[in-house]
């Protein structure tokens, strides 16, 4: 699988209409949409999300709000590791990073960072882009 970059994301309005999917408050826009990424290899540090221009904002993107957090999928995380993967949104770096879900003894599932990469199928995330 090919390594994923920010160019592999596609943005679409959730209801296919910009006017329906945009809400305005005091100098803040909330835009509902779908972020889709193709299948490929995620680096342990994550993949950069689209910038403010891509999602219909004019000056800045403050944060993405993910509708289905935490969101766990099955996947393959390197040669030695397989199992469920969940996502961590790094707002300051504007990245989405995969984390491995493991079964911790007696305490339920634990979440650990990936050491190398994760091979993940195509994913769609429902988000709200917040900014101006």
C-alpha cells in the first residue's frame, strides 16, 4: 500500500449543499462535511488533514469536531501487530493519527501509539469544521 499524505483526502459537504451545511454565529462558521481518505499506509505520526481553504473557510480552521469519536476499525498495524485501530485528532498539528487498541490484563482495552505504520482501508469521517 502507498503512504498516505494530505493530498489523499477528499472533502464533501454532508448534505451536498454548502448553504444547508453551514451555520454562522458570532464570527464563527460551522461547516458539516465528510472527509474521505483512500486505503493506504498511515505513518505513526498521522496524516495532515485538509486546510481551511479546502473546507470552505476564509481565514482559519480552529478545529475539526468528529461525529463518531472514538472511532475504531479493524486493520493491520505493521508485521507484528494486527487488531483494532482507533483515531486521535491532534488539533495543534491538524493531523489524524492511528492508535492501536490492545487488551490490557484485567483493566479492559488500552490504547497505545503505533511504533511504525498501519495499513488501513478507505475511511469516511463525518466532521464539523469550525473556524472563519
